[in-house]
């Protein structure tokens, strides 16, 4: 059974054609909507936006392993272990929060 402990092992998996095909199948199954947002009564969908500064399409939705790839490699390509989530929910799930810097001008008079 393959292991997915290092960045290189994970990158090889996420670049595989098997993963790309399954990822699209999961997004289709989930109607291109964030499943976590749906559970909270919100709707987040995939819209094709383009970032001029990054010169690439902005990623809105990702396919998330419910049971983590690193700890459950046997479930890596198991469709029942996958769900579509937005980038914000995915980052929260993995404890990655990107707090915005406080706006130092927020309380200044506007004229």
C-alpha cells in the first residue's frame, strides 16, 4: 500500500490522472457546491474567475479527504471519503486561518 507522508509522495498522488478524474467526479456528484457551507445553510459554488495578478484561474472549490490521506492511505481513492468544499472551509478544517491585517484607517474620518 502506498504511503503519503512526504510532500513528494502527496504531490505525486495529487498530480495523478486517477486523482484528477475522481476529483471531477466528486465535484459533479456534489453539484459543484461546498458541502460544508451547505450544512451551515450557505451556498458556495465554483465560478470561473481569473486572477490577473497570479495569471491563473482562481480556485474556489477543492475535493477534501474526510479521513486524511496521510493517516488513511487505503481510502485515498474511495469516493465515499471525499467531498467538495470551498477553500475557506478546507483551510478551517486543516487549521489554516488567514486573518486579514487590521485596517489602520478603519475608524478615520472619511471626507
